[in-house]
């Protein structure tokens, strides 16, 4: 099948690579413009662009697809390119641009999306983060027919995946990316055989997964230890949960709830030693911090972190 693929990050690149491996003809790839990255802030191609270039596929990077938007000429050129590129269907995964109706109507078989949740739960930009933060027992991938609403289209294929107690957004992302790659290949194969019906989403149970804001990184230790531990896992690797001790902002990468005999004010460090680790009082229960990072430093196990940063008697605020 001839496919136009639209996507940007690693999650999408895994799916694109799976389509190449399955022998599909990727006639065009759409991805976000190159962005500054790294310490030198040099322009860097997206993982999807790098994958497409490796396979010799033409790449387009329009800043907009809206004909009535801020860049109408750019959008007009993009529409012309899509219309002139031979294809049967468009596959979309974490592209980063909203597809207007004028684009959705171009492919003969429409546009299908690889979404990282069990729809209708967690529609929106950050379904993996929000599933962990909320304490969901499972998540998964939904292959859906795209429409103008935000992740509201009919579901074509859905498969669940358990969320492990130690899953971070990083580890769960990788599991879901692999599952998405497998499922999009299966979906295209079934679509070619006419065996992929689309089922409307129920409205019951719909949630919106808002984009993660950097401001959310700062932890409020008046919350319960279970909730804070989930938030730390949800914000790993981005934006990284933080706690402030004095004027120093410390990133907290791994932690788990613990039961302790003593109590203290929320944020109070109850113990900080190489044997017992760093235990912090919370609004309910206590949190054992196991991996931390000070400004300009590396991620370190708690025992190593304490060698260069004393926390005995300190308080996170």
C-alpha cells in the first residue's frame, strides 16, 4: 500500500520503521521543522525525518497545514504536495500539527492515527504521562480513523498493556511505541483485506490528557506519598520532578512510598544516610528518594548523592 506518513518524535519513528520493514511504499513523510537541541542548540532533524532520510523517502516540513491560518501560502503548497503524491492512506503518529478537514479528505482511504492510550480515556497530548500520574492499571494503543475532533474518531484496533509499578513515562513510552509499530502494520494489512471496521468511541470515560507544563515539575509534599511517587515516575524523563531545599532545586528521578514509625511536617527529611536512604515526610505517608540530581550534576543513587549534598535535618519546600 502507498502511504504518506506524518509524525515527529521517536514514538512515531518506531511505527514508520515498522511500515518500511513490512514492505509498504512510503511515498512522502511529513514532520515538524528542525529544532535547536543539545548544548550547542544546533538545528536537529526529528527522529522521523532521520528515519525517512535513511530510507530515501522525500520529506516535507510545513509549519502549518491550515489554509486559513497564519501561513496560508505554506499550507497551500503542502496541500498541493499531498494531492500530487501517489498514496492510498495517511498514517499519523504524534505529528504535532492539527490536520484540518481539507487534509483529512485528501487520502482515498482517509487518515488513521496511532494513539498511545485506550480511547476514549486520555485523549490529547500527554496520554502516557497522565495514565501513570493517575495510577491507571493499564494503558495501550488505539488505531483510530481521524476526524476533526481531538482524538474523537472511530476506533479501528485497540490493544491493552499493563502499567508496571516501576514504569516511568520513558519505559512505558518504549513499550507503547513497539506495540504501536506492530499494530499499525496489522491494521494496514486488515484494511487492505477490508477487515478493519471502525467503531465509534463511547463518550463515557473520556478524559483529556493535557500537555505537560514545566511548572508541574515542582512537587507539593503536602500531597500523599503514593501520589507523589506516581508523579515522579510520570515526569521521568520530562520535565523531571523537582524539590527545593533552600535555594537549590533538586531533580527527583526515582522514589517509592514507604511506611515509617516517625512522622514529620510535609517535606521534612526524616532520615538521610547511605543505609536507610533519603526518607521525606509527606501529607500522607513518606517517600523514599532513590535517585536524585543536583544542578549541573549527574543522576545519582541516593547513597552517592549524599556524599556531595547533605540532607540530614533539611526540608523540601
